[in-house]
């Protein structure tokens, strides 16, 4: 199943903190799509995913200052 987490407009480290809280609720194999506008999270979210062995399924800039990353709970 895929879950959405919209953190657009929030400063760092809010996107990472919310991702950490949300992913514990997910089942193995579920995907978490996080939309964010904090440039710092373009480094923090992929690093956190790698450190926790969560594959990054998708990572792209989707607007002038908006990104989306999809992380799979493994």
C-alpha cells in the first residue's frame, strides 16, 4: 500500500521527523511518499532511508522548490 505524507511549507527537520513517525505505522513492503519544500531534506531523507535499509523507489523535484521521495519499508 502507498501512503502520502505532505510536509510542504514546513521547515527542517519536520519532514524527517514526520517520516520517522509515520514509517513505524507501516507494514513491510508499504511505500511512504513524502512531499516537501525544505532543501535540507533532499539530503536528510535519502540518508535516513539508506541508514535504515529502506529502498528509495522514487526521488524527484516536482516544482520550483518542491520535492517528492518515495521510500519503501523493508
